[in-house]
C-alpha cells in the first residue's frame, strides 16, 4: 500500500510540475488534414501562388478559397483576429512571415505572454525591393546593395532592433515546469486510493475471521472454490486459495472437450 501511495504521489507531482504544450500544426499539410478554419489576409501576394501552382498544399488551399472554411481579413483586422478566433483555437492564421515578426512581438509587449507559435515549414517567398525608374542606371547598384544587405544579415539585424521583443516568443519549448500549490482539489485521488486500500483490508480481515470461526466450529476442512485449468496428460492443475493459505493440488480426471477453464470445489487439508 505504501509503494502504491508513493507511486501515485510521484506521478501526481510530475504532472503538476511538468506540463506539455501541444503544438499540432507544424505544416500547412497538418492544417489541411484537420477541420480547423483558416484566416487569410486579403489582396496579398500569396493569392498569386494559389492561381499559379498546379499541385501541393498551396493548390489545396487555393481550392478552399470559395468554401466556408476560409475567413478573409484586412491587414488592420489581423491583430484582432489573432487575439480572438486564433487564440481560442478555432482558427489558424496563414500569412507572410514578416507580418508575424511584427504581430507576435507587439502582442508580447502588451501582455507579456507567448500564446502563439509559428510553424516550422515555409511555403512561399515574399519579394521586397526598391522602386526605381525603368532602365535607370541605379538599378544594378541597388541590386548589389540589397543583395549585400541580405547576405550579410544586416537586414534581419535591423529588423530585430527595429521591433522590440522579436526573439521572446521564438522557439517556444514544448515542456515547461510550473509551481503548483497542493490542495484537496489535486490530491483527492491519493486519499481515494488510501481509503480503497483500507476498505479492502477490512473486507479481507472479516473473511479471515469468518472462515477461521467456521473451521473451529466444524473441526474439518473447508471447501473453497478454485479455478482449475486443463493440463497435459488429462490432469487438472489448480490453485486452491484459503484466504492467506495457498496450496497446489492435483485433481485426477479428464479435461473438458473444449479445454476451457472450469470451476470446481476442492478441500484444503488441515
């Protein structure tokens, strides 16, 4: 009983102290295979991919544009949708990664919480660039400058310093430790196991006293129901239990034709 109680307490403490964070949607395929609804931002460059691609997850997502599973938002409504229908788990937001670089840090700055995670898989490329006059002599030089900025990492470094808390909610752990106060609400199971064990002990004690009294009154052996099973050679082996006493006896005879387990009554000797 002590071992069972300690095992329950250990499992309870591990469940209370360590919590697993579920992150089921790590790719667009995971989303499409589920029935969850999808939020898309209207009139973005993602829609050109839906009309170009012939197969794959983007094609499947494009086929859902006219279904009731897609919710369209303007860019100004995305933050509100993220904090309501996305936060409650009924929708996911599919958008350009650069937008999340602003939305998630802003949310953390206001609330101090990381309630959202981003998928590991990327699907489309967003093009950013300078605008110049056609055939301008500045275009080759601008291409060199923008390429050098991206390749050197300066662009992403500037983005990081431009927006506060950009790294606070990236690479969220799936397992966290928490501090929980023990109370009757989360310890009732331990008391239930303890009470059940004590009740079983009382029942066994009463049975022992009843059987012992019957034996003392009759002075003979007491028949106890036993489970017997067919063995080799037409013999039947059985475990005959009398409360705390256990004996093994051999009952001669033939087994049943079906070979199933039978119930018999044996006599445990004094």
